[in-house]
C-alpha cells in the first residue's frame, strides 16, 4: 500500500521490478554508496555477514538465502573473504553511524 503512489507515478510498474529485492547485505557489498553512507562500514559488513551465517545455520533449507549468499560471494571478493572466515554473529544493538548526503553525519542510538 505504501508504494502504491510510487507505482502509479511510474506508470503502474513497481520501482524494484526486474531487480533483486532490497537487502542490507546487497547494499553493503554491492553498492559503492554504502561506504559513504555507513561511517562504520567495516563493522556493518562484519555484522551483516555474521548475521547471514547465523541465519543459514538456523534455516539450512532456505534456498532464497542460499541464492543471496551465492550472489554476494560471486560478485564481491570482500563478502567471499568474510564468508570464508566462518564468523557467526547475532544482530546486536548499539549506535549506528551514518552519513546522509543532505544532512551530514548522524549518530543514532
């Protein structure tokens, strides 16, 4: 429902049509803007891989997740190197540090 106005504005076509669904790990490892957006990119990347590794252990038959991991490993050497380290992390809370192009640095607790 929230994307309805955007779909109508784009002539009835969903803005993500024909592309993989948005995903934090895809953004972190495949979009060059992520390094500017996340001021702690290295920690975010580490946590993203660790969370994916934990989820694949929890749901071994999840083919969508296996496909995502395969895509990231094939397209990002940094992801593949971190994945091969076998670190498992659960999502943690804490401060998130971003750089927004219009408002500058943001520190969110």
